[in-house]
C-alpha cells in the first residue's frame, strides 16, 4: 500500500514537472556571464587539475582544495552526502536508515553525524549544536546533487573564518544559479525510484531556478526502509560572485523505517535471518527542514564585501532501539529522540588590500552570529507510542528547551614578504551563551543531577601559516593554530557523570593543531599534495551507543599524513587518488562501559582514501569509476580489565573471567567498495545514465560498534546485559538507470 502511494506520488510529480517545463521548452537559457558555463552540455570537460594548480600562490596549507562542478557531477554516489567524499580522505557511510544523517570519518576521526566537520550549503551552516542525537548533527538529505556547483574544503584549525566544529575539517557546498530545463526519471534495484524536475529562466536582471525531487527507496533490508523523500528549491539570483546576490528557499520532508546496527549474536542464534534483519521493525524516523537564505557580494572601493543570512526550521523524530531489553525488560528500549529547532543568523566578511610599507598585504575581517531555539529530548516508546518516563532510570529520558547564542569576530592578514615567502596570520574570538530549561528536572534530581542551567564562554584562537615558494611548481607550508568544538549544553550543566559522559565539561573545547606540507605540479598535467599533521583536543566527542547520543569524553591526540595526486592522462581521461594514514589515542584511559579500559578511540580509522577515474566527453560518453576505502579501527578502548568489568557488570562480574564481554581488544574491519557511473548523450537533449554501486558485491559492515545490550531471551540470565559487536551492512550490488530529457538543447 505504501509503495503504491509512493509510486503514484512519483508519477504525479513527473507529470507536473513535464507540464511546468514544457511551457518554455523552446526557450534558450539566459545566463549571466559568470554562469554561462553551467548551461552547456550535461557533462563538460573537467578542469579539476587546473583548479588545483591555481592554488599555487594562494593556498595557506597543503590540505585545502577546490572540487569543480564537473567532478561533482561525475563522481559515482548513491546518497547525496557522498558528494563530500570528493574531499580527500573523507568517508561518508551510514549505520541506520536513509533518512538519518550520514556517518562521517576523516583524519582518524569518527565524526559520527557531523561532529568536527563544519559544513555549509549555499552559505547556510548545516551542523546543529546540542542535538537530540549527535552534537553537530549534519543531515544532507535535503541536498539535490544536480544543483551542486562547487565544493571547497579545509582541514585543521588554521583558518580564521572556520569556527565551531571546523578544527578537523570544513566543507562549503555552493549551489548553481542556472540549470538547463530538464526532467529525469530513475529506477533501480532494491526498490529505488526518483524523479527530478529542474530548470531556470531569465527574470528581470537575473535568473529564477526551480527544482523538485521525489524519491523512494527500500534498500536490501528484511523490513524495507520505505524511505519517501520530497525536496523543493526555488532560487533567484542576479550578477556574479563579485557583484551579485541570491535568495533561496528550500523545503525537505522524509519518512522512513530503518534497520539499525544489530548484535552479531542475533544472527548466529537465528533471531534474525541475516545481516539485513532487524530486532525492532518499528524503528524509523520523520524529518522536516525548510530554509530561507540570502547571499550577496559587492565590490566596495578596493575591497570585496560578502555576506549571508539564513533562517532554518528543523524538525526531527528518530525512533531507535539500540539496547533492546537492557533498560526495560517488559516494553523494550525503543526511544523517541526529537527536535523542534529554529535557527537564525548571518555573517559578513570584508577583504581589503592594505600594503605594509613595501610589502603586499590583504586584510580580511569578518563577523558572524547565530541564535538557536530548540525543544529537544529523548523519551521511551514502544512501537513509536510514548511510554511513561517513570518506568525507566532517570538518565534514560530528557526533555529540554535550549536557547543558544553564538558569535565570532576574526581578522586575517595575508602578507607577501618576498617574491617567495608569504604568511597568513589570523586571530579569532568566539563567544557562546546557552540556557537550558530541564522539563524533567525533578526526575533527574533523584539521580543527583539536572540538565538545567546557564553556561557562557569565549575562546581566543590564534592561527598562523607560513608559505615558501621554492619554485613556480613547488610550495612548502607550515601551520599552527587553535580551534574548537562546542559541547552539548545539557552535559555542560550536569553536576555528575551520566552514563559515559563527563560532568562540567567546557562549553567550548579547545583543539590545537600543527601541520607541515607541500604542493607540487612537476608537469602541467600532474599535481601532488602531501601533509603531516598533529591535532590535540581538550575533549573528544564520544558516541555512547547505549543511549544513542554523543557525549563529552576525555582529551585525545591524533597525528598522521595525507597524500593526494591528480593526473590528467589525456584530454578525455583523468586519475585522482588520495590516502590518509592516522594514529588516534586518548591521552588517558577510558572505561568504555563494556569492561574494557584503554586509550584506543572507538571507530577511529587507521586509514582512509579513494581512487577515481573520470572519463570526459569521449564522443557521447562520460563517466566515473571510484574506489572508496575505510581502514580498520578499534571498537573497544582496550582489553578487558578486572576493575572495569566489576564496575560495568556489578550484578555478575567479579573479574573479566566471568564478565559477559570479550577478554581482548576488539577491532572493526573497515571496507573497500567500487562504484561506477556511465553517461551517454543522445540527440535532441536526451541522455541516459547507468550507475552500478558496490560493483564487486563486497560483503562488509558499513559501520560497526561495540557496546552492551540485552536480547529478549537473555532477560533472566544477563541482568547487566552482554557486550557484543553491532554491525550495519553495506548494501549489496545495486543498479540505477536514469533517462533525462533536456529542453531547449
């Protein structure tokens, strides 16, 4: 019944899109000079190498970069968030359902759903602080890949314009101003259907762009995801990136069922048929996002002014059952994590050349502010029906109203001291203020704490990069800086440790990094970057799987290296490869709640990378082949230790020997996966695409976790539950076929 409704909705959208855009099918697209490149053939010649070569003489580090429109469009991806995998070393995966934010991993970090990866789309911050599920939650399901125009990225705390959760990395995705009028239909295996209608036309002095997307996906799961997504974008723009503006409205809605990670013993004991089974078929979610944003650029005198403002309305319900019958042996442990958030803010930057005596110099100054009002919580449920909070321990429920204000000022000076040596010196100061009203304060006080209270903090952040141009084809970099990530306000206010969380954590947790690197173009068609980094942070954000939330953990340190190469083999073929090797540890041991104690950081990969081959304009053919790699990682913080086993399993354990946990260190496997997209352009504006994902049908977990849960048949025998590996699988090989009709071609 649900599938039939989804299919009828898709058919209706297709008809509406055809009617809408057929009305002006014979009109040519009118573009501003800055956007004229976007209105030609569907897949133009990639200029990635040239753009990377252009960074010589302008980049501050070896680990910043630009991904061109055409590489974004040629990159094989079966989720919108995977466009971010064009950032070297960044892996985007999933552990529970299509409607939920993706899982991000970079530089030896499990960034969970976006912690420590500052993400902007069309000038809007996507990260959500003090979130019901994960600090910095970054849901990119509202993004329409065909509208992506360019992606810029940085890594490390060395940039004055990067702020909260930006010390590990930042990504800025820009939307295009014009797009050819088109309707595309996609059908695929595993119950995938998608319709996209999009187009633009001149209006007044600018361009009006509209896009509508409807999508349905079941996935390979025994209980289908039945994910139903609708996206709409309306955008008006004038001018170019030097003198112009855009106003954009977006609306996104999705409903889904999800199969979350399940314990391996549930498979081996036959409680579920295979890795695609579920222990709770009522888990799922509902998401809504609407936004209105404004971006502008203006040349003022000798300087350049840019600015943006935004309003975002986010609503979310996640029904998850992570621990099954560990907390409530009668109703089970499903919980409803919910949010109702309004965010309003903006930022402005002005860059002005101001010589320092004989030295060429540019000052950049900026300011930003953001205000969030958020009603969020976590309440027990059964089959998505609310249950009384009194049935569970006090720490199992939250219901809070949070007011968050964030602001920052920064200044940066880029000075050319000689023809070969320049420096980029910056200073930034962030201030945040938050108030939490704990609606369950009376319940929490029975456990000796409350979420309620007010916290405020400012954090000065000096930053410096020094660049030496050895030759016209070779640059060396040395950088040092401080950044930060904010903590969940509820944990900041707590007076005692709750679950794995630490009490009285800093609202703004410092992160300090150093990096050296090089960028080289030994030939016009070949480019390399190499960097070595070190990053310490005051408080590692730790996933507490037992409660399905991020919490503030102990300090940590990471160091590692990255290498990237781009080679334009010929005018039609380009190769790209990247690899990041990482070492991650806590600075003092952590009891991870499973009887294990040590300094390993769970789910922090020892390596990640990708290989890609892009085919460009070989007659009517274009396409992309890529290999995405995630290395192995620790799951437990160390081996079982007697004191930790007794603490974590007080009802049964006198040592590791009789604790329901593994004795040694527990590790995860990682994965490698090949994906392929092929495009063929016919005459009269018709084109076809075939995507084959997980090309060699790799069987591996997309995500793994190690934590304590209890199954229904274990209620009498395991009072404190059992520790186990929990896995969510990669989807098996799947194919998607797309037909596109462009009008006015």
